[in-house]
């Protein structure tokens, strides 16, 4: 018994011996703001990465939808892939993204709209150009047919996610807990699926071209 009491502390000491890390962070992020338009950016270089990702966040979400226009931010997110920068009959923005990206998507939450594209590093400049087009052009090139189609897609997404009793739990909890969500109709509930049918193409163009549309109705 006396011998084991001496051996045990030695084992503990040896097991806690310092081990040098097997990896090291050799890059630091860079943050800044563009004076011309106020765009904030974060650059996170990683020389060991085999792909490049461009993520763009707009500080507008479903809680910013005007009264009576629930679903507006979500629908804008979808339509921003249908921009036709060259001509009304040209290929939409989505066409080019699909052909250069290994992964891409977008989502809308209560306070943001987020787009991301993953591609080969050699495509980084092209991806940035496509995001600049999305930011600059807005939805003015969207046709009524495209608008109606995407509106139905968003409507189906809302019904799919919240069309069951358990799907109602999160939006109802947030409506009671989050003070910023002062209008429960802005949440993606089954009621939102019917309210989104009231949106028109004019609502979309107004919202994208004039930020004040999120605080007052567009005439």
C-alpha cells in the first residue's frame, strides 16, 4: 500500500506534462469600412484553405417587414437571385452563381438577410462582382411571372416549416420573448403564408430601392 501511494502522484504528474500545440494560427482577420457607402467588411485569410467564401449580410429581416406586408424580406431574398443585369431576356444572377460555386445559399432571419457563396480561390473576384451586381441592381428587372413564382415558393416554405403544431413553437415563443418583434405577424407562421399573397411586385421594387419602405408604406 505504501508503494502505490508513491507511484500514483508520479503517474499524475507525467500525464499532465506540457504538450506543444499541433497547430498554430498564422493569420489574423482584418476589419474595415468603405467610406463611400458605409459597407463594413471582414477579411479572414487562411493560406491552408482550398476554397474561398464570400458572405454578405444585410441588416434587414422579417422583423423589419412593414405592417400588412409580412414576408417581404424573405421574398426579397429569393428574388435577388433572379436579377438580370444584362437585359430582360438575359440569364439571371443565379445562373452564373450555380456555374462557378461549389456551394451557395441564402436565408432570412428576424433581423438579417444572409447570402453566401463558396468557390475556388481563382473565382473570388467574380463572386465579389456578382454580389456587387446584386447590391446595385435591386429587383427592377424582375418580371411579374418570376415574382409570382417565387412568392409561391416562399409561401410553400412557410407552410412546410410551420404547418404543424410543433412548427408553431419557435415563432410563438419568440413573439412573447423578443421585444423587437413587436408584430407577431412578421414571424414565419402559417398566417404568414396567407398574408404573403398580398404582396405585389411593386412592394418588392419599393423595398429594395428605398430603405424607408421598411418604416413607411410605399405610395
